[in-house]
């Protein structure tokens, strides 16, 4: 057809089950407090979740994210502090401790982060920094 170009690449199709989504607020407001490890752990938990529940083992998360188990535990501690996740220890009946059950808490119940809006430009989110318009 006139005026149409042949498509040379595939575009992302959000309708496939091989995708997951997180709240923008995690990046916009909480990432600077939970740090990259916290964001990575939260992403992994969301990826493994069904109906707001997730139960990958710490060893599995460490392997999947290419980090140590202690890093996973520190990240979980930060996520729990801000009430972003809740962790429940599960026990196996015959073999002792099982993997944790993680609950992904609704964003409306997350603990507020400190307001850095009165700080210097380097502490503000990208949304609050004016961008010059073209023209």
C-alpha cells in the first residue's frame, strides 16, 4: 500500500503470558531506598507470583539473580521494612523448614518514603526536573 513501510522488527506484544508488570511507584519512589538489589528481588517475586503470592526459595532467587543468599535476605529486609512484601516462613512436615511464602502487599499499604522534594536537584525524581521543550 502506498505510504506504508515494511516492518523490519518485531514490536513488544503485552498480551503474552511471558510478561509481568510492576508498579511505577516502586521505581519512582522506593528504588533509591531499597536499592537495585531490592528492585531485582521484588521483580523476581512478582515474576513468580500468582494472585499476589510467591514462594521461590532464597537459594533459587540468588541463583536466578546471580547474587548471594545474604544479598537476597538484605533486600527482603528492606522490602519488608517498607511493607512492600510480607514474608511467612513455611514448614515442611517431615523435612523441617520449607521455602518462604511471599505476599505482595497492595501499593496503598506501602510505608511512605521520606520526602526529598526540598533537597537538591540530585535527590529529586526525574519527574520533578524540568525538561526543555523542543521548538
